[in-house]
C-alpha cells in the first residue's frame, strides 16, 4: 500500500464545460453552414449577414432556454421521483428492502452479507431514499442554480461561436472572398475547438480536432449544395 | 407486504425518445425563428426557403453527427475509465478497497458490517471494477449501437420539425401571409410537442406546451427584430 496520498485522476467534465461545448459546437457549425449555403445562392453579403444574425439570435435563445428548461425539468423530476421513493419506503418497505438487496446481489454478495447492509441502509429513511435514488434510479440531486447558469453558458458560447464564421461577411463585401475567408477561419476555429475539447474529454486531441472539422465541413457542404439546388444565383 | 407483484412506475425516458425531443425541439424552433426573422428583412419567400432549407441541412447534420460523436465518446470514455479502474485494483488494491468501504460508510454503515461487503465485492475483479464504475464514478456501460441510432433519430426529428415552419413559405408566395401561416402552424406544433413531451417527462402537459411555445416565440421574436434592425426591407 503506497504511503503517498492517492488522488483519483478520472476526468469528469464540469457541467459548465459541457454547456460551453454544447453551445459552441453548434454555434461554430450551424451559422457557418448556413452562411456558406447562402453564399452559393444569393449575391449579397447583406442577406448572408441578416440571415446569419437572425440564426444566431434564434439559435442562442432556443438552445439557452432549452438548456434552462432541461435544468428545471431535472430538478422537478428528481423531486417527484424522490417523493415517490419516500412513499414506497413507507407503504411497501419490504419490497424496497428487497430492491436494495437485489442491487448488492448483482455484485455477487451472498444473503448473509447482504442482510446487515440492507438493515444499515434502511435504518434511516433519508439515507435509504438517497441510496435508492442514486443506485436504483441512477439519479443525482441536481444543483438548484444549474438551470440558469446552464442557459447562460450555452447561449453565450453559441453566440461567440457563431460570430466567428459570420464576421468575414460583415467586413468583406465581395461574397466569394467572404466565403473563402469564412471557410478558412472557421475550419481553423473548429479544429482548435475540437482539439481543446478532445484534451478535456480524454480522447486524442488531434482526432478530436479532425472530427469537429469534418462535422462542420459536412454540414456546410450539405447546406451549400441544397441552397444552390433551390435557388440559382441571381 | 403486498402479495401482488410490485412494478416500479418511475419514468425513465428511453434514449430514443430523448433524442427525438432534442432534435425536434431545436428543429421546430430555429428554422421557424430564422424564417420569421428573414420575413422581417427580405421581400421574397424564395430567399426564406433557401435559407431555411440550408439551415435544415446544416442543423440536422451538425446535430446528428454531434449526437453520433457524443455517443462514441461515451463508449470510449467508459472503456478508458474501466481500464484505469482495472489497473488501480491491480496496483493499489488496498486504496480501491478503501474506496468501496467509503461508499458504504456514506450510508451510515459501521466498520464491522462493511468489511464482509468489501471482501465479497473485491473477490472478483470484474465485479469489483463494475462496482467502482457504477458507484464511485456513476458510469453505466453504454450500448455500442447507441451512437448511430442517436445520430439518425436526432437528424430525422430535426428535419421533420424544421419542415413544419418552412412549408408555408414553400406553398404561399406572399411573404406576409406565409409568415402569419408559419407562425400559426408552428405555435400549434410547438404546443402539441411540448404537451406530449410534458406528459412523457412527468411535468404538467399544459405547462409543457406553454413553455415550448414561449421558447419558440421568444427565439422567433428576437430573430425577427435583429433581422429587421440589420436590413431594411428592400
């Protein structure tokens, strides 16, 4: 047994990092693809900027509020499931004790070892219910401030991500040049984003970078082709 | 103790239902808001349809592939964490046994009850590692086919959701009429979607319906205002 303290080095993405990843990966991809798609169909950067900014507003509000509601739903879902577990430990305690026993049985423990464990856990109702929530249902108590923070992080990172592919159309008036600059800038940004995300989530950063470039590129190519098929350039 | 079989009635959304909800809620909202926003800035439904379809392609590919990669990352993350736990049970078994003991201690069990439990769990390495994965790290083994199914469900429901707000612009050539029809049709669709989603996730369906209408409405209003501010109607 080592004498130095042992620190677990498992990676668990903080919830905020996850929200930023969610917002930014869509923010970098969808406005980029939309702008590229429109460049294949319209002649004016003004329309691309208008559509792009409308998409940015729509996307960040929709994703941000969606994140907020998902957070609220988690909180309410946890509370209602907890209430139900409390009722079950009151009404059908033997059944609930058997469920605790079943969980340990699945890990190869025999009856005589399980009995004291079940007795200890079920001796305190709060503790018992917490155990059922976590180990039977796999639910962790959500933080109450999560929903608002989550909404803000998702919306802001979507907007920041989306401004990168749109900025060339704002500053460059020739639509073809703007498209090329936007493609170059965004592919670099997608690569950096995927690289950083990869090193956070423990997958190979280089592969992470290439994956996000591939997604953004495919989405943009599809949008470009569809827009060009629908509308011939005026 | 009741003699009738006890069936737990907790709601756990199937992964596919969750994917459909993710895809459709964005699909109904973002193309709707983009189309409404552009209606405030351009004179032709053709541009709205072009931008809308480009967005639909971009959004469903981006979200679908994003879902695919998230599924793949879950699988790889689980595998790499499991590998690490296996190594830890080999290299520092006493530390890992103490971690098992700590989990039970948190539920108020005393030392003498914990010892046989820890011995039973750690008697089989596979079982021990499975226990650590679930109870220490809170990770469940992901299904290997999830990633592809998830990608398809998200992309398809995004596309289906997005066609609802766009169809009026395809069939009606007067942009103001198309906008009104799109707003009416989409708010109804958002309400139905939120209502059904609410009854699935256990929140009040009426409130669920009103929430999705509110998100879609706010996103569309913001997109409309921003688009109008950027470009005056030609």
